[in-house]
């Protein structure tokens, strides 16, 4: 019902044959076709490297969203930040306010179940994990070994670099946060090239994986909207809509560079793919908690090294679920959770203990919570934005964060462009959903 129109596939196959290009892959469900041929033929057909932009025949204009694969530059950055200890700290790798993921889940009142029969997909564009690290970490957390499977996309495999400050730190953070809060879930880690095509192929691989069948996808990689072409964002957005139709929730980090998203033009920017209206955009807070009690929570902004991303999309129009909010476009983020490196997560990467934060930690944390909710409800939440902004927000099942800024925007009562609707009260969200869902 929702795959590529067979007539469109035939038209593109005919176009390929006309230009002596080979069709080496057709995925009607993901609406992708892979063409191959001599480089000079491909560049001539699509105008690559001649005009600075690609071209397609007018006859295909209504059939093709984007042409990907020519640009091999790195597309996205990961949003994790290691806490840098100060001279007065007694522990070189531990801040007095750092937490294990289990402790964060307790502070946010996550339900006590373990995510059985759920699969959490993690998208990774570099690095890898060591089984020895994970085994040691699960033992430290007091949980059974969490099933973790590496899935290769476009020839990229699980390849640890040995540098805990590099992409290995992102991979470990995603796995260890998601696995610690949902230890009976399966973790499928999709490794792909850090290119626009590789990134999209990884997302499609997870969405259409009939073997592992993820119920939630976590993405901790992104870039400012103005660094993407509109066509590429539209292609990704179409994939995220597919995920929604298939009952899969997609969580993405909102960025670690405040309202500018790291751009130096003095304007506000939001991060993509978090800005897609089909994606649960995850912002960051600074959490102070003792046991299962939150003592204070503010928008994350250390004014030096990082701050939660958030703002208003320049590409996507305001979705209906945000109709009551005075916005010019899609507002980011939707939700938030602990991200400040000063109140961050204790992880193990490349044999070394680290305290790591960033909104990269928030996406897998929310993914873990959604896996728990799915298990309890006996069904996938899928695209839950209307319910989040409706029933859940009305029943005050969020911890509303009302102080702090990300520079251009300030936290306030209700939704804001720093922390969205707030951080989760997992049990309260579950109780609301049990009453609201048949």
C-alpha cells in the first residue's frame, strides 16, 4: 500500500537502460533503486560535478525524491561529550553528580519491566564495540548480558577504533544506555558509511528488517538543516513516515550546540534528522537527583562546551500536533532527559571508564523507555506525537523543565524550544497510555 509505485520503478528502469546503466537493487518497500555504471556515465547522466547540483529528466521529476551516492563527504556528527574532570575532583573519571543509566531510569520512574521481546535499533556511522567491554559493563550494572547484534550496511562492519574519544564512545554510549534500561531487549546495531546515502540506507535497513524487527530506532547523529539538501531531507523524511506507518518509533538527538546548532552566522538553526515531524526529537537537561527523587532539573547549557539543541525548523512546516504552540515551523525538541556532561552517564568504552553526556544519550534513553512501554502495552507505540502532545501532556506525565536556556530560547511552563514537553515520568506515562489505549 505504501511502497513505490510499480510504474515509477519501471520508468526509472527504462531511464537506466536508455543510458546503459545497470539496476543492481530495487527495494519497493523502502522506495529505493540502486544504479551502477562507469563513473563518467553516471556523472554525465546526472550532471554531477558540472553545475554543483544534480539533474534528472523532467519525465522523472514527479517520481524521484532524491539522488544520493555521489557525495562521499561525512554527513553527520555524533552528539556525545565526555565530561572533563576539574582539579578539585577526587575521581579522575567520575563526577560526583554522574549516574549510571539505571540510576537515571530510577529518577525518571521508568517501569520495572525489562523490555522482553523488543528490539531497539541503533544507527551508527563509525566506530564499533568490543564484546569484552559490554560483558564487563553489564556485570557492573548487575544485569544479564544484553543480546547485541552488529548489522553491516553498505559493507561497513563493527570496527572499534580503540579511541574512546572517537566514534567508539558514541557506539558504547548508545548500547550501554539502551541496554541498561531495557536489558531483556535485543539491540541491533546498524553500521553504515557516514554519507547521505549510507545514513539513509542504515535507517531503511532498520525500518525494513524482517529478521530483527525493531520496534524503536535510536539515532545519535545529525547536522544542521542548512548542511543538508532539501531533497535529501525529504528522502529521509519519507523513510521516517514509513517507520510511522509500520508502527516503529524513531528517536533522534536534537544536538549539543545550543540554538545555533554550531553554525557561526548568528542565526538560530535546528538539527536534522531530529527536525523531521515523524521523529521524536530528544533534547537535553542537567539532572540533580538522589535515589528515585529529582532534586532539580534545568535546560542543559554550560555556556562553554555545549547546550541542548532546539528551535524552529526552516524546512518543515508546523505539524498538526503542535498546532496550539505559536511556531512558524516544526518545533524542536519534543522531549528531553539528562544530557549535561556534568550530570552524565558512566560508561565503559575501549576498556576505559568514562563519564559521557550529550543529547546522544537522550535518544537511546527514550528508546529504552519506549521499549519498556511497548512491552507493558503489548503493542507498539509507533508514531506517538499526537498522544504525547495530547493526552500525556494534559495528564502532566512529564517533568516540566522551566529554567535555563539554549541561548536563543528559554525554558518555560509547557513546551519550549529547549526541553520540549519535559523529561519523562515513565510510570505516569504508562498509566496514561493504559487508560487511553484500547
